C-alpha cells in the first residue's frame, strides 16, 4: 500500500521578532473575502518559526514551511529569504 504523500504547507511573511534563541516570529498577511460585505480585508497571523543559525533579522522577508512540532508553539521552520 502506498503512503499518502502530503504537500508541505509554505507561507511567505516578514520577520517581526528575533529576540528568542533559534526562533523567529514571522507575520503572514493574507486577503480574505468578508462573507457579509463581499469586501476583501487583510488578515494577519504570527507564526513562531525555527531558525537554527539565528541568521534572520527583523524586516527580512522569508518563506516558512510546516514541519512536525519542534516545541509547544513551533511547527514551522524558515526555508529561505526572499530577495
């Protein structure tokens, strides 16, 4: 029997905090259509992402990818920086 191969979830965002060791907080913005008014509104969410080398700083645009849980809040890791 073949294994179910899931595509990993990736998101683009901006690093808003790098104060923790090996962790960066990434703000991801997306546009969602309001069900009541039909207008598109900006929805934001912050994700804690694993940064092994502490090389990403505040203001860097990055791509994060979902992984198995690393800690209680960390389920993403930073893949690369966007130029």
